[in-house]
């Protein structure tokens, strides 16, 4: 996650919620489709980040987790101005893969159900120690 990427797609906000990391953003005009709802591509981008960062936090993995698979179901629109938030949970962690799922809401109403598989590779790296940011 680079600052350039977040400058275009963010800002994203995060807070510790027990053993989970809640990520969120406010839907701005630049995130919207012509129907004034958050574009599905933005919601998928957010889901990908929510799942990888959230799984990294929950599993205390301290690694960059490349996406192997990402699926989602769009449940409802996230209107302009709404607060979008999600929390990832690890469904299963193996030696080289972590399976995670999340329910993402807009103003408390479910808008996306997402599942992802992420590759665990390399040694722990302090650059990806998400828990250290919320110590």
C-alpha cells in the first residue's frame, strides 16, 4: 500500500476493535458511479485491502499478503456521503495461505460480502507489522 495509491483512493481510516482491525472511508463524489453510489470497483478495492490488512492484523503475520483470489457479493448500494466500514476475520490459516472473509457496511447497512485468499510468503517484515501501529 503506497501513499500514492491511497492519495487517489483514500483516505482510509483504521481503528483496533479487539482482535480485529476496522477499516473505513467516507464515500466521496470521486468514488461514485453515475447513480451517486460508491462504484463497485472502489468497493472491491476496499474489500481487498480490508481482507489483506485485517487478516495480517488478526493473524499477527507481519507480511505483505498478495491476493490469490477475491470474491464479493454486492448486497446494497453505498450512497454518496455514507461511512463504509468493515472488519476481516480469518476463516483458516495454513502454512502458505490465509482465507479471510468480511462483511462491509455503509452507515451500518450491509453492502458487500467478501471472501479472499492471500499468500503468506517470506519472513516477517517490520514494514508490515500492522499491530505495532495500534499498540
